[in-house]
C-alpha cells in the first residue's frame, strides 16, 4: 500500500478506562498493576494482593472519582490526547509525518498502532512517551512494550525513542507561559507548588533518575520565572500502598501551609502532559478541599499543556 508519509510518530501515554464502569476500570487496573515495571514485588506475593484485595474493591471507589471529571467524549486523558493528535496531523500535514496515539494500558494500544504503520509501509518511526522525565515505571515500560510488540510482529522498522525532554527550552517555556497566564489573570500567589507523581523510594535507590529530574525541572522553571527559593516548592502526590515514597508528600504539605501563614497557592504538575484523574480529581478537587479545610483561602490548579498550540509546537520540534 502506497502512501505519502516518510515518518510515523507514535505518541504514548499511560492510559485510561474505556468507559465509566467498574468493569472497565477493573480491566484497566488489572493491566496497569500487573506491569512488573510498575509493581516490582515478586509475583508470588503481589498477585494474591492484586486479585483478592485490590481488583474486587478499588474499582468501585475509582468510578466515583472518574465521574467527577468524565467528559462528554470520554476520559479526559483520551479525549484531550485525541485532540492533540488531530492538531498535529492537521498543522503538519505537509511534513509527511503521520501522528498516531497509543496508550501503554488499554486502548488504543501500542501493538495495534505499530500494525497500522506496517500496513501503511511506514518503517521510519519515532516513539514519544509523553513523560517529560524518564522513569523505569513509565518510559521504560513503554519501551518494553514496543520491543515486545515488534518481536511478536516479526517486524524491525527503523525507530528512535525519545526518553525524556524536560530540559528542552520549548518545554520549560511552555510551562512558564501557562503559569504567567494564570498570574496575569488572577495575580501571583504566595507559593507555587510543583507537584509530581510520586515514586516508591526503593526505585530511586535502585537508580531511577526520575526523582532528581523532577527537582531539576522545578529549578529550570523557577529560573525562567526569576523565582526565589521561598517562592516555590517541589512535592509528590499519588502515593499508593504502605511503603515509603518520594517526599515531601503534597497532601501533607497542603495541610501544613495554612498553619505557617501561607494561604494562597498555585499548583502545577509538570510530570503530566495531558490532564487526567491525578490532576483533575486528586489535585484540583481533593487537594483543593484539603487545603481550604486546613485554613487556606485560595487554591488554583494550573492545567497541563493538553492540546494547546504550544504543546503541538513542542512535539513537532521533538520529533524533527
């Protein structure tokens, strides 16, 4: 089959349940929490916990959380990602690049999109996991799945994987512009919080560079914004289970700030490129409620780059 494309770009994110149901959420969690890159416990210990204590009960709670943020066209992560892909293919159609979307867990999946590229005779590929900071639990998991899928397909195209991009000037500038726009509209607040998805500390001790990369990201953004050390802080959210995770925990920080006289904050999560459950429900709703209940007066979450034109330009630069 002939086509006019000279390159294929596979943009990959974590994933989301296919629908707003306990069944769909259970299927998604099963795949996600079965990934050895995500949960490194020996299978003999972990699988009984997963099947006996997590999958029977956690989906019911998650349905309630997803209901708060579900969009007319589905999960925010999927819907916004599709809009981003549509823009990329529209604005850069003359570049002869075909952009496709895949999710590490759920659909559209990586293997199906690789099959599409093969059917279109596109054998020059770029794989872009939308994780600005590399981690074995995210980016490396995508790499594992790409290699596994290619082996199953018995296909060896030329491909390049972009492992991280938080140091890119265009990424830092795009995040800074989001913050500046918020400050221009509502004024600069007492503290800017950079809240990143947490990681078990044992992963860091094994050599995962994600933790340090998060602090590096905050410093690059702060430098661009000419912030003093007292103007911002880096923290981590979405702790799961009982082990120690990367600190400080955002949840604990938010309950302490009002006691120390800081009652107006902005919070942004430069670990996410597309808004999802963790940003729209955990941060924007749960954390806001916690902060206000602790005595805070003003809390504003600053959205991800999503399908913004700046995000489109960033991706186009990364893959060229």
